[in-house]
C-alpha cells in the first residue's frame, strides 16, 4: 500500500490539535508524525509522544546532519521540524502520516509529495474567538499570546494554497467534515 500524507495547518488556537486527536482516535490507519521542537515542554506534554523536545544546539546539529524533511523557526528562537525517520517509520507500518505543521512547513511538504498529500487548513471563526480560545487554554503568557495572534493574521492569508479549509466554529461539525474528506482521500488508489 502507498502511504499518504495528511497535512494540518492552522493559526495557533483554531482547534487543530483537538480535531486531529479526534481523527486519530477514529481512523486506525492514521498515525501522527511526532515533530522535533526546541520550545519548552508544556504541562501535560510528554517527550516522544507530543514532540521530540530538543535543545536549540541539538536541533541545529540535526539540521546539519540532514535529518529533516522540513524545518522552520516558527517563532523567534523556537525551531520545529519533521524528521525523515518519522515518515519512514509510519509508512513502514503501512499507515498514513498525519502532520501538524505551520503554514510554511505544510506547503513545503505538499510541494515535495504532490498528489500523495492532502493539505487541510483549520480556520477559527474569527481572530477574537481565536484569542479567547488561547486565553482559555491557559498555556500562553501575554507575550506568547501576542506572538501567536500576530502570526495567525499572517497565516490566514495562505488558505488559497490548501486543498481544504475547515472553519472550526462547531467542533462536531468540523470533525465530521474533516473525517469525510480524509476517508475519501485515503481510499483513493
Ligand atoms: P491548536 O492546536 O489549533 O492550537 P487547540 O486544539 O489546542 O488548538 O484548541 C485551542 C483551544 O480551543 C482548546 O482549549 C480547545 O479545547 C478549544 N476548542 C477547540 N475547538 C473549539 C470549538 N469549536 N469551540 C470552542 N473551543 C474550541
Ligand atoms: P505549538 O508550539 O503550539 O505546539 O506549535 C506551534 C506551531 O508549530 C504550530 O503552528 C505547529 O503546527 C507548528 N509545528 C509543529 N511541528 C512542526 C514541524 O515539524 N514543522 C513545522 N514547520 N511546523 C511545526
């Protein structure tokens, strides 16, 4: 079987992680690509499950060793990247790879893999709602919140390059819509 790639991008706070987790729970052939990143671990996150947490030095060493499919400095000083070994590991099991990456990373993966990849953009209903969700999530300082909201405005300009845009207003509806498109895509030869 030919492994496919499902790329999810969204401004931080749109609900992408929530949607992706639901999807992974319902379609057993899907497997999450665990990215490497250099930001500090959030409460509840586990190294090797949510991310491979690396120091900036270690991350840069891996860039030099050509270990990434793609990588970005998503926020100043915070590096994130998709490891080649992750994609290989998941395909070897006969699974499809699910990516949670920023807009630039997502479009780079799409360019690399073409028809094998489906790129989905999760939109918040509005910037105000996005900010509210981030505040309620309780993971941000005023500085990181401002950075994320600023970046969100920029990222929302890239939706035209995505195969599908899902507005996450009602979560159940957004999940159902995503599920239907993903099922159809992975069933294609
Ligand atoms: P992202 O991965 O895009 O940063 P999360 O999945 O962490 O976003 O969601 C951000 C916050 O918004 C979380 O606290 C989540 O529970 C909440 N959330 C997700 N979808 C909705 C929705 N449709 N309506 C209201 N809150 C939502
Ligand atoms: P967070 O810090 O909220 O977990 O993630 C911040 C941003 O980094 C999100 O937009 C997320 O999609 C992105 N990201 C996570 N992993 C990768 C990756 O491997 N590559 C790229 N380019 N972005 C990533």
